[in-house]
C-alpha cells in the first residue's frame, strides 16, 4: 500500500509542472500584444513598453517562467493590473464564498443522490425507479443557469423563502450563511445529483446480482442491511470516483452560479478578470483551480486503499 501511495504522489509532480507551464504560457499565446491591448488604442509606445516591462514580456520565456514559478511556490502570484493589489490578497478575499458553495453543494448532492440511487436500484423497473431516472435525465439536460432562474423566481421572488442574491459570511451566523447559499447550492447540486444517482443505481444493480447478496438474504439479513451494508459498501469505488470528479467539476460550475447569484467568489473574480484582461489574476485563479483538481484526483486514488482491499497489497 505504501508503494502505491508513493507512486500516485510522484505521478502528480509532472502533472503539476505541466499545469504551471500551460498557465504561464497563456500570457504568451494570447492573440495580439497583451501590453497593447491593456494600454488601449490611445496609448503611446512608451506606455505600451512600460506595461510590457510590468508583465515581464521584455524578458525571455524561460527566465520569466522560473521567476514566476518561484514566486508561486512562495504564495506570490504578482500584482493585479487593474486594482494594483497583490493577487494573493484578492484571492484570499474570495475563497470563502467559493469554498462554502462547494461544500454545501456536495453535501446536498451526496445526501440526496446516494439514497435515490439505492432506492431506484431496489425498486428497479417500478414507477418510482422511472421517476428517479426521469429526474436524472432532466438534471443532465437542463442548463444550470436555467434551473437557477426557475428556482430564484419560485423560491425567492414568489415565495420569499430565500434571498435571490448575495452572500453572508459564516462569521455572521450559521443560518444567515446557510440561507444565502441554499439557492445557488441547490441549483448547482441538481446536475451532480443526477450523475451520482445514475452511477449509484447502475452499480447497485450489478452488485445486487452477486451470490453473496443472495446468501445474505437467505440468512435472513434485513433488506436495509443488505442494501446499505453489503451492497452499497461494495459499490462504493465507482461512487467515490464520481463524487470526487463532481467536487472538481463544481469549480467550473461555480463560475456560472456565482455570476447568476452575485456571489463574490473566485468564479466571479475569474469572469471579472477576463473582462478586464487582468492576466496575473487570470493566471492565479486558473492555477489554483487546476491544483485543486489535481489534489482531488490524488485523494480519490488514495481513498481506494481504504475502500478497495485489493490495492493494499
């Protein structure tokens, strides 16, 4: 098991290096001259050259990459072109809303999707199974922003149960914090509920055909124990994989949801920075999102040593 963990950790090193190289290259592969674009049509050549110097475009690619990557490893992502603030400070100010959105979204998705998938497998072929799968198909098919607008119109504007926009920090209280996140989290969780429920159902149907399940039932084990102890435990590997991928994909979904519900998170910061062509901020946010994705995939691989006994040897 130790060798497996070491191999997986070492395998992430070239991935991280490639991600850093790709993110840094965005400034160089952008069509046109970034300095001229940022300076505007009325800028003089001296102003353009000054911006090129600030961006480091007057130095060679390898030298600039080494300087940039060294700063990143120390937590220094440079300075925002638009606000003149340290990028790391801007990111720290936006982390809480995005992290809160991810946590609440995945809790809702897991708590709802896994029981739905188990129930659909248990009642395979019934009306209940078809209703759950219809919901899953709709979750795949309807765009997230459409679901967001429908829920906002229903739960916020018509019923007044939840706020339609804004974010309340956790320091202001648990319920105000949770209330500000419920609407965007339910919206974003709809897609992941559909994915996790379908995978759970398919895996459970396969497991339920195994001999040890029939043996457990023959011994008089209760149906709930058969479903949630014997079957669900052995179906956990693909479910954990999908949940982990879902956590990583929530990052990309946060860009849309934070824009729809005006959450001041990293997703909203990404959109604003792209519109302003604030390259240091864009590089930093993409790099952080990529690192999170790599780390989550590493944690998924390491979790197999716990849930899959075959990997322990």
